[in-house]
């Protein structure tokens, strides 16, 4: 059975009825053979063309659309399809709105007078969903505005059509050009608004999910039973991110030793952030398994070499293991800045870093000596990443550096700042000195032991 060809029907859309209507195509003419569509375009200067796809079962050829008179400067192009097969072929990206006759048979439903089982066909599919054709069109054209066309006075069906997903409904016998033109513009704008709202909601949901994921990847210190106080400050360099390439962690092993670590994967993207999380989790697992010092760092280097996406990626690391009595600590540095220690009656200073080993991932067979450090009875130990010391000072090219950081922390300690307040003040002052947000990730960990 041949596929029916859409009728060629010219429907003028003119401003205030001043422009002449387009001449209809002649039966058998080349336009009918080539276009397979009905298009009538008003030529309002400066207007924006809207395209309407009319889907209606009108085998007798009597038009149901009035003459469009659009006083808004918007021209309207009309295409006509007599069934859903034609509609699917004519539903191109330039269609803005669909006007659907709800009386059109749904896919698979037999129309009146076409039954092939010897009956009249009047009752075929009578108990089917009255809006099945609308649901099919909404599924076929999820990005297009849809107007439902129903019998006059059938408000209940029209209202249900809007509930299902149509932007509005119109009564067949009450159409006029002004009403239809306004309804088309309204439906198009409402669909755009709904689409924008949905995209914004989806974007917010994705952002919330990402934040929950990143927040869950930040460490929770395991210090149960320890008298040490813990504080941390973390600022990723990536815009709108919660996690960067910097990482830190703190755990207490069953023998009472407190282990702390801070590290920095080169780079600032999501891949570096993911690698930092992997290294942190590996460090925690290895530490709880009893590894420390050179053995632990050597194993972490193997993890990095297996997990990194590029052979040039490396990570710096600082680990400390504080004895159960809190007076001594072991220190290992893998290309990382030395921690800062502050004690009562003495100026804050950097711990020794003469035996600083290479960053992880740079040298095969590297070694990382473990240095023994005397802390004393009361102290504050600050571990940090280079984001805290590489910010600029003023408008010039000078960096804050470790010496500048030490002087800054000395001044803040002298003002009585401790714990979270000290870290917050340090990060804020570094940002101010830099003249704005820092481009590198910043992580700072503070461990305190009082008397």
C-alpha cells in the first residue's frame, strides 16, 4: 500500500491581513511531488519564523486551520501530516510546535469503518487510552511544544492532555487566527522555559552528587584514644571543586602511635584528584598494616606507578609518626616541604629537611630516610602543601616562600591564634597577599599537644 503524500495547502500567516495569501499548489505539479509538506510563510520584516506541524486526520481535505493573522511580527510556517508516519518524517529540528488532533487514531488502533473482521470497526479500540496518540507524539518529539486540538466543550479531555504533557489545548470549532497565533507562541515559550528549568535542575542535581562524592572522599581522622588535637584546612585550586590533587590523613595505630601524612600530586585536574584519593587510601591501609618510613613510601611509589595515567606524573609526600608519649616523632620527606613546629617560649621553625628524599614516581629504587625529631612536652606541628607557600606577594613576581610563611605563622601565634582559627587566618592571609584566589591546591594539617 503506497504511503499517502501530505496535501499541499497554502495557509497565509500575515500581519493584520495586509499581505496576500500564498497561492495553493496545483494537483500534479512539481511542488506536490517534491516537497511532501505544506509550507506557508509570512514575510514580516524583521520577524522570526516559527514552524508549526499540524497532525490531523482530514481525508476529505477540508482545512481546520483558520487564516493566521499574526500581529506580533512573527511569521508562521505550516506543515501538514495526516498520520503519525508522515509526522515523523516531517518532524525536523526546525519545527517549533505541534498541533495534534486528538481524534487521530493511535498507533495500532483501527479507525471507524476500517475493521477487517466483518464488523463495522466502530468499537475497535474503544476502551483504549483516549490520549494514546498524544503520548506517542510526546515520546516522538520530547523537545517540541505540543498543542492538543479537541472537540468544542471537551474541557475534561483538554485538561487531561495538559496534565499528560501538552503545553495547552484548543477547541476545534472555536479556532481563529489570533487565538492560534498566540497559543503557538505561548506553547513554544513555555516549552523553552520548562526545558531550561529541567536542565538547571539536572545541573544542580549533578553538582550536588559530585559534591557529596567529593566530600565523602575527604578523610575522617582516626584518633580515638589520642590526646592530640587535630585541625585541617583544604582549598582545591579548581573552580567549583571540593577535591584537588592535594591529600592528607591521620590515624592512630593500636600501639598508640599517631601517624599523619600530607601529599601533593602534580597537576590540578580530576585525574590528579582521583590519584590523590588512591594514594591516601593506600597510605591508610599500609599504615594500619604496620608499615612506616622507607618501606611504606616504597610501596606507595609502586601504587602510584601502577595508577598514574602518564609516566611523568609524580607526587610529593610528608609523613610523621608521633610516639605514644607524644615527645618524639619520625619524619620522612619525599620531595615535600618540611613541617613547621611551634613550642612555648621558642619561635616557630621548620623541622630539618637535610635528608629529603625524591618525590614518588621519579626514581626507581629510591630510598627515603626516616629522621628522628624531638618535639618536647608541648608543641604544635603544621604540615602543609606548597600551595601555601607559592602564592605571590603583592603585584610583583615574588613568592611568599617558606621563610615568609614562618614569619606569618609566628605573628599569628603571637596574636593568640590556635587550631582551626590559626589555619583559617593563615590561608586567608596567603590569599590576600596573592591578591585573590590561589591557583594551586592548598592543604594544611595541624596537630597540637598540650600539657
